[in-house]
């Protein structure tokens, strides 16, 4: 809240900012790893149907990337680098999953029925995927959102007495 | 018909997303929805000649849920009301609402409401109807509470939601009983061959509770006057013309099939005639024009309940006419009140003077509408009332003289309060009782002609249909046939000759005029007659009692001690599944204790960490040791060849430790010293017990997999039926999933396929729970922060005291 006015900082906020000043190297490393971890999480999401992974693990990996970022640079920095609010991820995830669940009704299928799609991508060539991916995407977003909500709540400097 | 509903959803989205810069003009976009409905009605009217139109889509066929729509003439009548009055209300709203921040929300929710209403009157499946029914309750809640800064509006919205929501739940119970008794949830099939029996009687009473609450009938009427806290266009649309008619619609549908036997008639006719009397009586002494109309609506809906609820064709005929007439004149009068309120900022009849001279067009429109309400010729209200008297004079109506007396008396009240409305809103002669400033007509701005257009148009409709009611004969006859009555020759006309009904009408008008002339005395009498407990006070007492009981239960159940909560959870976990597990006896097969040399190594590390975690004195060390146990578990998963589980376990463990550490920052470094040894015995026993239980449970569970399971285990749960041909019954679930994962779901990762495909319904439920839990965490912490600023002790401190107590 009062991040930029040193006089009004609470002791814990001061501790937070000191911590980030002390761990410069860690901060730089994490900053470079942050996006790599996010890419890994997306890879897990895509790979999940045939190899270890999936939306749940993917979301957790993305959340752990965020947790690392917060541990080194503090919640304010996390909020700067992840602009989407947890609330939006939570709601958006449920919407994506619900739409994916309802999608098969469109052409006479059943709730949650999945289709297997094959198509040609430009450059990459023939590809195929199950529509369950979109459901998994919803799981991914929701898991990430819920973990971010928890991190935000517990990581807030003014959360405690 | 699904398309008609979806158009509303799309329009609502467009309003919410695009309407930012439009201000009040956003209602022009919103009007597309009802206008589409009007167009659809015109088109469907030409196509309905060959019988009702039906539409059907699969929804959740495993649960018997289908989206079934059915449009017959009666549905069309109501759909046309929803569309046409909706269009006028939306156009009117352009002028009514100030262009503030909330207007897009109001417009979007109002559009969604209209969509729900359109779905309600066209759905054929009882559960679908219930869904739309609840949507109208929820949108009504949001619309009544539009002005969310006013506490009276908020409590009115809550009251409406609680009353109609409770009624809706009763109705759902009734629908389920009815659907199970009939073997189908299709309304048209149930009504064409109605089931009977005690269960059906109970079901009908429950359905009636839903209908009576929705239509604000005695004794559930109190929410409707309170709901007048809503902006006036919303009152005009929801609380007079459409939503409150949903109960009437349901009664009209069910009455031909169910009215003859059982408790149906007595409930509907009793509540209806009581509402006729109470609504009229209360309307007589209101000084707020809007409240006058609200009580009048209760009375008019009571009349509709009587007419439709008896399940007789002559009365239902009158019901159809009154339905149309009421929608026209009441929406018109509400809009008139809205205009007066908008221009003069008051609705108090003691403060309004000389508006008739200033606003002649509005006055003439109100005159027509009020005359239709009073049942004066040559307006549609008169035609409807004549038909109602005529029907009630038939000897085959149960207790017809009592009903007739109630309706006649109610009509006398109606004439009197219609006159009071006109006199109060437009008259020069004013009771200067209050010391509030009087609003002179000459002091206020004249409303724009396009503002007056909507109520004037509706009032004119009442006049035109009153003069030539014959144009409605065909529609009314078709509606009656759609309700299931035999062919009935319908000849609506203004002049029926000299008969008893006409005599009653003359009597009613004369008596009503007399009552109006003697209004001072009537008011004094009404004020003098002591009233019993009003419905509002009963509602207040009920809500207060509920909150008190909840508070007492909470104070017993929620002690606020985390160790106690944890003990309750653990003991339940050990005892409830544990006892049958032990009673089931030996395991199915011999246990292989060690699969790989890695396992004992990991196991020893885990056990050592777990024991250490219980013994260390510092919180941080305990958290890390617990993390070690978790990572050990992940290692075991890897050894067993379950990389997916291992990956998940590692991530959960990592994030768990992070979350713990974040919390630890707010707690003291070490655990508080233990006070006494006996206090540690209970938790220790519980811990050992839960460990043993999980051990035994894991053994039992793993011995089950691989052996054939009875078919009952397999078919429970929504495993999507697939066409690969093999029967499910003879294999265990694990084999089943393994065998089907690749050919059916095109996935090699069986775990993931189970999560997102085979058991996706479970996952959907789980992620919903996750969402609710996350919202709960956010909300709890927010409350905590608020309390912190108010100086209330924090949760973290109470945790410390718990530690100290142990």
C-alpha cells in the first residue's frame, strides 16, 4: 500500500524491501527463470494428454514460478509482472472449462463429450488434438488463479498483526 | 425458441460490453431483444395453425435433462406480452434512467430477465422451467437492489429473493415428485395424462407454494410492496406485467388437469380471493402512488388466480382477457407514476397539484388506463370484468357465490382506488395534511412526448381492444384450447345485453364511486381498525429467528479452536470409513511388501522425518520436515512408475511449503511450551490412529484393483457411454480406463484422460470447489483485515492462544 513512502512503511514492509535488496543475484536468476518456468508449465499443459503433465500440474508449475518471484522480489513485484488478477483467472478458468464442457452439445453430443480434431497448421504441418485440451486449459487457469490468490493473501505485508 | 432466449443473452452481452459510451441510449440496443421476440411472435402466429411448435436438444441425457421448448397459443399470448411490453419499457427507460455508471448493468440484467421470462413461458420441461423461474427471481433480486447504496432497497431485494426463492425450492420439490410420479418431466405429457395419488397432491401443494410466492399472493404478498424500491420501469415490467404473472401462468397450465380433485382448488381460490380483498383494501389508503399500484397488483393477480385456478373454461376465458387488460393498464400506470416521479421527484399524492392542466396528454393516458383498471366501459378492463362476473355466476363453479362476493367487493375497491389514483396524481383538490412542500404542476418541466409515448400507447391499446374486443376472440379461443379445454365458442363483445353481469358492473361502479367520495371517512375507519400482525412483521420475525438460531448453532459448533476442528475431522475420518473397513475382515490377497530396493530407503527417510516433525520445537523446522515427507512420497511414486503423480506431488509440496513459510512470518518462531502431558495424549492417539487407518485403507484399496468388480461399481458415476462395443461390466475400472484411453480418448496418459475426459464431470465439480475455496480464503482474509482496522483480535493471535492451551 505505502510501498513508495519510506516513512509510512511497516516493519515487515521494510524487511521485505531489504530482503529484495540483499538477494540481487537470486533476483536476477529468478527473473530470467520466471519465463522459462512459465513456458514449461504451458508445455506440460499441452503434453498432458500423452505424456506426464496436464492442466493441474501445469497450473502448479506456473504458480510455483510466481511463488519464486514473490519470494525474491516481494508481492508488489509479482503483481507488476503478473497483471491478471487471481479473481479473473479463477472466474475465467471456470468459464473456459464450462464452455468446453458444453461445447459438444452444439452438434448434438453430450455434456463433456470430447472430440478428436485433426487439422493442418501452417508451417508446422498436420496436427491433432482432443477437445479435452480446452477443459484442461480451464483447469490450468483455475489452479493458477487459486494458488495466486493464496500467495497474494499470505504474502501481503499487512496480512499479519 | 432457444434462439429467442439466446438473442437476449447476446443482447445483454452487447449492452454490457459496448454500452460504455452510450449512456441512457444503451436501452435502444437492449430493446433489440424484446423486439426480436415480438417479431418471432408475429411469425409464429402464422405458423401455429398446424399445432404447437416444439424444439428439443439434449442437455445431460444421463440425468434426464433435456432442453424442450413448446410454443402453443397460450405461451404465445404470454410471450407476446413479454416482448411487446418489454419493448415499450426499454424505450421508456431511455428517458427514465439518468446516464450514470450503473446503467449498463441495469440494462443488461433487465435484458437477461426478459430472456429468462421468454424461456419460462415457452419451456416444456419442468426442470428447464424451474431454471428459468429461478433466473427471473435472481434477476429480480439484482434489479430491485439496483440502488445498492440504499439499505431499504437492499433489504427489499433480499426479501423478494428469500420469499420467491423459498417458494421456488418448494416448487422444485413438487416438480421432482410430480416428474417421478408421472415418469416424465415433459409438462405437456404430464398435463395430458395427469398422475394422481397422495404424492401428487403433496407435489401440487408444493408447486402452488412456488406459484403463490411468485405472484405475491396472500400470505406471501409482503415482498411485492417492498419491491417498489426498484426503479419504476422495473416495477412496471417485472412486478406488474410479467414476472409476477409467472405464478398465474403455472396455475393456468396446471389447473385444467389438476383442479378438480385434491386440495388444489381450495388453496388457489382461497389465496386468490383473500388477495383480491386484501390488495384492494390496502390500496385504498396508500398515499404513495407506486404503493397504491403495488397493492392493486396483488388484488388483480388474486383475481387472475381465481379465474385460472378453478380450471373451468368460462373462468379461464375471462382470465385471458383480464391478463391482457391488466398487463396493458398496469404497465401504463406504472410508467405514468415513473414520469411523475422523474419530473417532480415525488410520488406522494398529498404533494401533487394541478398536473392535469399542465400535462394533458399524460392525464388522458392515465384516465384511459385507470378507467380500464376500474372496469369502465368501453375499455378492455370492462370486457374482462364482465366475463369474470359472467363466469362466476355459473353454478358449476365451486362456492361460486362466495367467490363472486369477494370479486365484487374487490372490484368496488378497485373502482375506488382507481379514482383515488387519478385524483391523487392529477387533481387540484389536495389534502394539505403533511407539512411537506406541495409540487405545483406549473413549476416542473414538461415530460418529452417520446417519454409519454409508451404509457399512452398501452392505454390506447386498452381502449381499442375494449371497443372491438372481437379481434381477440380467436386468440382467446386458441389459448383455451392450448390449456386443454374443449372447444369453446368465444364471442367477446362490449355489449352483452341487459344481464346480471351488467347489473353487477353498475352496482360495482356506483359503490366504488361512493367509496371514493367518502374517502376521508374510509381512511379514518381503516386507521381505526386495529390490524393483526402484518405479513411484513411476520417475515421480519422469521428472518430474525433464523439468524438467532444460526447464531446459537454456530456458537456451539464453531468453537474457534483449530485443534478441535482438526480432531473432529480426524476422528470422523478414522471412525466412519474405518469401522466398516475393519469389520470387512482380511484383505483379498497377500501383500507384497517391497517391490524395489529403493522403497525401504525412502520409507525410512519419510518415517524419520515424520517423527522428527512431531518432536521439533520450531515451526520452521517442522514445516521443512513435513515437506521432506511429501517429497519422499513423490519419490515413491517415481519408483512405482507414476511420473504424473510424482510431478503433481512435488509441485503441491513445494507450494505448500511456500504457503506455510509465508504464514510463518506472522507466527512466533517456536511452538508454545506444552503445559501438561495429558493434553498431548489425545492428539497423539489421533495421529497414530489416522496413520494406521490410511495404511490399512491403502492396503485394502490396492487389493481391490485387478480383481473383477461387480457391475454396480462400474456404472455408478457418469462414465460417458462410448461406442467401442465392449461391455463395461466384467472388468475393473482400472483395466477399463487403461484399455479405453488410447482408442476412445486418443490419449496415452491415462491419468490425464481420466481427469479431463472419463471423469471430467468430477473434475468440473472439483475445480468449482477449488474456486469457492479460493474465494473463501480471499473473503476471510479481507474480513480479518477489516476487523484489524476496527481493533478486533486477529485469527493469528487466537492460534497462539490455542497453542498455549495445548
